[in-house]
C-alpha cells in the first residue's frame, strides 16, 4: 500500500538515482507500512527500487488502485 508520488519527488526524498520505468504510464508510490520505501506499478507488474535499479516482484498479483480516506 502506498501514496502516489512522482518519481522526481521519490528520488529526492529517498536519495535515489536513475530513471523511472520505461513504461510512460507507470505510477510511483511511497510505501505506507512495512516493505520497501517506494515502489512502482506499470500495466502488469510491481517493482521496487534498489541499487539504482528497478527489480520486478515475482509474488505480486491482483493490483488494485483506489482512494483511501485518511483522517487528519
């Protein structure tokens, strides 16, 4: 689960380097809860960023995008 951010924001926030995914429709997220600090989703797969590279999760499935209300 995560909050959608831009790749530029995530690179700055977490001191990452490199390009985003090659898919121009990819979406980038800051993780909420346990897991990597950030992840990305393209049309079919979920990726995490480590050692300035994107790595595809082999165990991810049933990707759902939705809006969650968070109280102030």
